[in-house]
């Protein structure tokens, strides 16, 4: 069912509002995010939201199980896992912490991460990763082992394949699905290092737990 002109106009206005709000938050904190977004706020968020990664990690597991028999479905699962890890497990805690009013921080973080792409906040994501994870070449240039392309650039390539699947009903190759799964797994490993630097770990169910892990991680 297509939207009316008025509905389309309202949706465009809302998108513009969300985009401007995201830009305002980003510009306000881009130079002071690391200084003001203290470790305790990240730790507090992960303690209160210990299950935020569970669904994404289940999608990654499903992607692995589908790789040989249905690579297109596998790619969809792993690419979604990547975006949820970035938006929900990394970006949302950051944005929530940057909003000074705790009473509305969760609401604004939810709106921004739901309605805007993570690319708008990639520099902020890179700064947070570099603050807590040792990355010699810098997060923007970080790449998977044996890959000459940055992880973020690889993610963008997979997004194009995913869009072709979703919007043009195209099938993807096994190689595409393997790449997507490898990217999702690498973002998981970065996230594992991030929460590890904050004193947390993923338990066997994918929940974030405080303290030293008592067993191996999921992947």
C-alpha cells in the first residue's frame, strides 16, 4: 500500500528531524566524547542490558548453519547480526551516555539508532573502540587477518549485496555469504574485546556478564 503525498511529506519531515538530531548530538560531543563518556557509564549500561547481544549472536550462529545449504539466507542472517552488533551493542550505549538527561537518554538513543544508519556515527564508534581496544592501525583502517581491505569497507560491500538480495530478489554466492559471516564474526570479536576491557565477557548464551569468563566464548 503506497503512502499519500501528505504521509510521504510527514515521513520525510520526521526523517529530517531525526537526522538533524543525530548530527547535533554528534557535533556536540565529537571532540569531547571520550573525555566525558566515562567508563562507568558504559559499564552501567551493559550491566542493565546484559541481553542486548543475544539475538545478534543467535543470528550469527544461524548464518553458520545455513552457509552450505542456503548461502543467500546465511548472508541475510550474518549481515543483520553485524548491524545489530554495531547499533545495539556498541552505538546505542554510546549515544545513551552522551545524552545528559538520563530520563530521556534511552528514548533518544533508541530513536537515533533505529532511524539512522550507523555510518553517521562511525567516527564515534572508531573513537570508542580505539579508547578501549588496542588497534595499532586505528579503527578506521582495522582489517581482518589476511584481508587488505578495512573491515568497515568490507561491511559496506556486503551491505550492497544484501540490498540486492532484499530489493531485487537476487541470490548471492557462497563467497559473498562467507565474507559476510567473517565480517560479522570480526565485529563480534571486537565487541568481545571492548566489553572485556570494561570488565565483562559473553557467557555461553551470549549474555554480557561481569568478571572473568569461566568458559570459552561462543565463537
